[in-house]
DNA sequence: CTTGACCCTCCCATGATGGGAGACCGCAGC
DNA sequence: GCTGCGGTCTCCCATCATGGGAGGGTCAAG
């Protein structure tokens, strides 16, 4: 398979396939006589693994670790669970952070009449954050 | 005030103060005879405005818009609310995306025994995503 | 007059992804 | 054979917000 076919079959862009090879996530692809990269069904499988990892929000380094575990038939599932558990904790922390932003913004928006007048608690907060703890 | 004092007073790093000026978010700072940037209390106020906007997750372009509205005494609060509302929607979409990841991962982790054995539903899913809708 | 802390500009790096240039390859049609 | 189009090759550059560092100038206290 050429890179384009492998890309389509795995859902990874051609650009990223080359990139993953460049950063050593994938072994260097074999080449045709005319220097085109060649991919096997197993290569496509690894690409889909990476793609799925990205969809689940893993960083490239985490995926590198997971891919190593996947290739290693003697891995322990505890090692995999540890990587995934750390990632879940990271995701939850990020969610909490975003939810805090939403809460603050919705509270401010609730008190913003949103008409043609210039008074706006949202801008007031941006200009002077701590002075708006009036309603607890 | 020198840039270091303005940075400390606003909670923005020296690097970023210069950067905000470079991208036109802040007007070009006045300079001393020896080319040091000089800041007024109002400049520090704008820096804190930016800082607060970043803390609330606004992009630089959104902050640019909000800063423009803040400077414009004749703005309508509706314009501000619109920017903030769009941002809240973006945040909520992101939260939903992350929560979906967490849900998937927690479901998989729940079925991973996490011991020294190599069998692992987490890796199985990464390698073959759709084949695990066994328990609905 | 030296020392240390500050400031200046300019370049480079991140992480994941894409865009594009310039050149080459391969297959199809004429 | 020759042309043309689409795929591929390697490089370089851009994003977004942020920081690191080099190399050099400035200032105030000792």
C-alpha cells in the first residue's frame, strides 16, 4: 500500500503518517524502487491504534508508551491501566478547570442585561476580578 | 514603571507583556531615554484585564475584541454578552468532548484487571475500537 | 569601578497539525 | 512516444500561547 491508501484506511492524514515516522513512533517504512513508502496491513493497524489514542485524548508520548506495551506481548495490564488512569486524572482536572470558567462566566452573563447600554458586569469582572463577590 | 514592575503588578510575565505589544493587543509602550519600556497604572490595568481573560479561557482574538469593547465607552453590553456566550458554548463543547473520553476510558479500565497478565481491554480497544460494544 | 539585577532585540522550542513549493513518479488517454 | 493529472518525495513555514537563552546595554548600590 502507498501512503495515501494507508492514510485513508487508518483515518490518519498523509502528513501525520510521515510525521509519526519522523518522530520514531513508527518504524521507518520500507520504500519502493522509486522511494515511495510502502505499508502493510499491520502498519495500518498501528496507525489506527494511534488514531484511536488521539481520539481518546492521549498525548503522543502516552501513545508511544501504549504502543510499546501493545507490541510487547509480555506486558502487564497494570502498566496499561496506570497510563490510562493518569490520563483520566488529567482529563478530569481539565474538565474541572473548564467547568469553573463556565460557572464564572454564566454567573456574570446572568447579571448582564445584554442590551444597547454599555454597563456590563462581564467587562467589570475582567477589569477588576475580585470585587464582584457580592452575591455568594 | 518598568516592564518588570508592571509584569509583577499584573501577573503577566515580562515575555508576554512584550508579546502583547508586538501583536498589537496593547499600544506601543513609551520608552525612556535608554529605550526601557514605561508603563502607567492604566497599562497595568489593561494587562490585568488580559490576564483575567486568559484565566477565563478566552483566546487572544476574543480578548482583543473584549479589550476593544472595554475601551469603547459607547459599547453595548449585548456585544460583550455575545462574545462571552460564544465562549461558554465553546467551553461546554470541549467539556462534553473530554467527558466522553473519560467515560470510554473508565468503562475500559473497569474491565481491566490491572495485574501482571498481558490481557487488557484498554489495548484491545485501541487496536480495534468498535468491537467492544459487548455490554451496553 | 565593579557587580548584580534589570532591560533590550532576535532566534528557537514546544505539540499536533496543516499548507505549500519544487521536483519526481506512474498510469491513462491520444 | 508524449502529455496531463494525481500521487508522492523532501523541505520550510504557520498556527497558539508561552518560555528559554544568547549577546549586549543600563542602572544603582557597594
